[in-house]
């Protein structure tokens, strides 16, 4: 099972519909890939700067990656 905080799960659930299913996987790869897909959508038109939401999502991505390393 993937390690994730309740706050992280709640935050991500508004972006990722199948989060409960992803959290039952053996590795965090699919979850991180889903988060990455959301992060990509948070870049500006020039694909250079992340929005405030994108920065929050990147932080959560990094935390989950670290907790499950």
C-alpha cells in the first residue's frame, strides 16, 4: 500500500478521480504519473512557470515520492 497523508489524499481527490484505486497498487508509479499529468496542465502558456496550484501539486508529488522511496 502506498504511504500518503490524509490531507494529501483529500487534496488530490479533487484532481484524480480514481485515487482510491491508485492507492491500493503495490508501487506509487501510477499515482505519481497521474499527479504529473495534473501538474503539466498547471503550466502557463509558454510551459515555463507553474501556477500556485501546480507548485502545491509538485510539493505533494515530491513528498509522496520521498515517503515511498
